[in-house]
């Protein structure tokens, strides 16, 4: 079975840990980066089926963060899901225009994230009914 690879980029360690836990299942390798530069290095050396990235990280405004989305879509055959705690309709529209598969406002709806990931043919965990509705499963 081919291993699917997911890259998660966010400057909040708790989000990296939570998303990694939610997405790591048999057949899936999850790599996390807490800065854009390390994400660019990872992209240069590894093909990722999916990149999940925050668009506003320490020292980077939302517009510059969207540049990472464009960079990935132009250079790599990877799908991109955007997440942000500082969203707006304009940023959402810009993200979709740049090729984002999906756009999440934080806190992230984990069951919906798993639906989006599964739509790419990437294995995901099956949430129990309790996990799917538990507020602690959002980030």
C-alpha cells in the first residue's frame, strides 16, 4: 500500500499536535513544521499528497501566508487546505482563487477535516459518534 503524506504547517504547537493525532493512521505519514522556511525545505525533498497550512503565522500577515498557498499550487502536485483564526470573506475568496481545496476558520471542525482528507483518497480514522460531536475535537 502506498503511504500518503500530509504536511501540517502552523506556529501553534498544540494545533500541530492535535491535527497530527487526528490524521495519523495506518498508511498515512504526517510531518509538521512550525515555520514557513522549514515547510519549504520539506516540500523540496518530499512529495506531499496534502498540505494543511495556517495562513497567519508569527511575523507573517494573512496576505503573505496566502503566498505559501500559491507557491505550493504552482510548484508541487499537492492539494492545500487553509486554516486561519483571522479569516474574512475576502481571504476565503482569495484562498479559493489560489487553489485551496478547503478553507477552515479556527477552531477547526475535525469531522469536516476528515471528510475533506478522505475525499482525496487519504485514509482517515473513523470517529465514534461521541468523538464526532464532542466539542473537544475542534481546534
